[in-house]
C-alpha cells in the first residue's frame, strides 16, 4: 500500500492550467509547465499516496486496459518511478496519450470516490511517463528474433499503432499504411495541440521505427494498393481505419458556404499549429462561430475558434444540460454523466442545451449569416420542438460535431469482402478476426466511435489474435473482448 493515511491527510490535486488570456495566444498544452514538472516529483508522490490499495481495485474494471493502478501508485509513493513506468507500460503502450486525453473512467470507479474525491490517477499516469521519457528509461524494444511473417496494418491511429507495436515486438515484420501525410490518425489531425502536443506522438513513432515498424504514408489502401495486392503480400492484415464517416445535418441551408464538418475544420488548424500550413482555409477570426454538438469534438472546435480569434463562440447541444452530481440511476462505479467544463470551455463561449437546428440562413452571396434553432423537449422518447421557441442566432462559421456513423464503406472493405455488423461497423469474432481468413479489425472501425483508451486496448487485443493466428501460440495479452463495453 502507498501512504496508509494518505487518503485522510492529502486532498486531491491536479496540475494547474495556464491563464486563459495567455494560452489562447498559442497552441501549446494548457498546463503550467512548472506545475506538471512538480507532479513528476513530490506533488505526484503525494497524490499517488492517496491510493488505498483496495482489496478489489474497481479502477481496474473502469480502465479498459486493466492498468495496474494501485501497483504503480505504490511504486511512485516509494519514489521508485522507474519500476512504476515498467508496470504502467506492461498494460499500456502509450500512457502519455491516455494520460493527456482519457476521460479517466478509472477515476469514476475509484473506491475513494464513493465519499471523497477520487485519486488523480490520470495525473499520476502522465507524470510517470513524463519522468520516464525525461530520464531516458523509455527505449526501443527490438525483437530478439524475427518470425518471417509479414503483417499490414491499415490506419495509424492509436488502435493501429498499438497493434503494430505489439506485433513488431513479437518478431513480425509490420508495415503500417496511412492515407494522410503523417501517421497518428485522430491523434494528429483531429485532436488539437492544446490537448496533446504532437511531440508526444512523434517521440513514440521514433521509438516504433527504431523497433522495426515501417510506416508508409500517403497510401490510400483499397485505391493506391488493392485489397488483392495486400492479401498477396502479407500473411495477415489488421484493419484499423477508424470510424471516419461523419453524421451530417440535412436541414435547409446546409449547402451554404461557411457550414463545415468539424473534421474539415480541425485538420487544417492542426496543420497550422504544427507549422505545416501558414493559415487555415477555414478560419474563425472575427466570426460568430456556432458549434453543433456538445462532445469532445465540439469542445475541440470551441478551443480552436478561440485561438483563431472568433468574435463569439456558441456551442449547441440537443440533450438537456447534464446534472452537477450523479443521478440515482447513475451510481458509482459507473461512468458519471455530469456537466463537465473542459479547458476549452474555461476559455469562454456560451453553451446552449435542449436546442435543435432547423435551418441555416444565408446572405445574398450564398454565405451562412445565421442559424435558426428551436428549443426541444423529450416527448415519448423523441426530441420535439417547443411551440413558439424558434429563434435566430448570428453564425458566420458553423461546425458540425455530431459524431460519426461508422467506417467509410469504400473500396477496401468491399474488395476484401468483410462483413459488417448491425451498426455498420466491421464485424469480428472473439479473436478480432473478421469473416475473411487472416483479416482482423481493431479500434473505432470495429467498435464504432469510441475513445483512445479503448482503441489501444483493441489494438493490443487484435495483435494477440494475429500473433496466435500466425504462430499458434498464445503469448500476447488480450485486455478486452470485442463485445466489452464501458461501465455505464
Ligand atoms: C476531434 C476529436 C477529438 C477527440 N478527442 C478525444 C479525447 O480527448 N479523448 C479520447 O479518448 N478520444 C477522443 N476522440 C476519439 C478518439 O480520437 C478515437 O476513438 C480514436 O482515435 C480511434 O482510434 P482508431 O485508431 O480506431 O482510429 P483513428 O484515430 O480514426 O485512425 C484511423 C486512421 O486510419 C486511416 N485510414 C482510414 N482508411 C484508410 C485507408 N483505406 N488507407 C489508409 N489509411 C486509412 C485514417 O486516415 C486515420 O488516420 C476524439 C475524436 C475526435 C474526432
Ligand atoms: S488509461 Fe484512462 S482509464 Fe486507464 S488508468 Fe489511464 S486515465 Fe484511467
């Protein structure tokens, strides 16, 4: 156990955010550097000391990766950060991705959270990995022997990267194909720099290259290389192309200039932040920005619009405003559906709940100038407009952040002949293999739109399936089943 009295004597703390007026002038992560540095020393040790090392660690259940949280908390409390890093990496290939981006379902399941603030598990996680990189403890794990088997991974998001790293380390020859300019999936071109700096991603990609994983970018598999060629060249294929088909809003005026999908708006902004582009072709400067959708993607649009100098930012959500405390029907240790204020929301803007967009209104030049909305209420399980509640708000730039409907149904899936499930995702069995022999699927492509932590767990589990298929051994860890779902 860590500090036997830690949970009684120490309050929960997290790293502090930089002042809003400063941080919206740049794209860097929102945290105060001096504060994050403190957590790689005594401040982190004290937070880890709050862990009670419960007989049944519910945090393990909360974390899809099954991270060994009490173990690394105890090691941090004992100032054995290097072993803490080893235990952390035993279950998570990329703790800096989850340590910065995960909504931390482990903390919702922390036993201390029943009657006190839960342990700052996510902060301890990122502090361990930050210290490990700084101390040079994270090095390439080059396989000692090669199996002679070749594996293609299609897609380089967290699922593809986790699968590729596991398979390379198991001795297979792995090539990751990515149609974008650079690897990373949504970690690079979806999620903005202020949530996770791309240097964290690039450092991992360097580690993977040093281990032997090969990356081929700018290759649209199914178009630039056919499914047939892929099957002929590789012994196994992992499909990790994400759930990139976005949900649209087919209301009058959708065709107006200035109405864009979030994933049309965010990638060029991320390229500007990375120095790959001077100015985004879709820019919020001086504009009234309306973001439709209240989730992570919407929050990323809000933070991006603030940094581009928007005149105003309004975020619309069709659901009612969530409660401030757990509802009776949403008890511990389930993931709490609560009102959350992300770092992007701290930076300003207005959030409007229980509204639905009925029309985009244009000017004479065909540009959007306003958005017409109606308040809605749930009647017999359907959102129904409230009579007389329609109003207009100014809107020169609208981003649609309403989620994704599944993988793109392009040439790749059709030519491979993989079956889809009833939700339109790639169907797979317990070993993550599709109906096509030797073709596996991991991440959002099989699960539907989800989270980084699930994508990494999927990548690790699919790698175990591939390794068993290629070698008839069962040595790689398989943290989840394809059907596992969050504790809700
Ligand atoms: C804007 C945004 C913000 C988010 N923020 C968070 C967050 O804060 N925390 C969190 O946990 N989750 C977040 N998510 C969700 C998370 O990013 C995804 O669940 C996760 O990235 C899924 O990983 P993946 O590897 O399955 O797919 P992706 O990350 O989508 O990667 C798939 C990759 O496959 C490539 N690809 C597809 N088809 C082909 C092809 N035919 N040939 C070659 N390449 C191909 C794509 O270009 C893409 O790079 C966010 C999602 C979005 C959109
Ligand atoms: S990966 Fe997410 S759920 Fe797991 S320990 Fe880290 S923050 Fe918690």
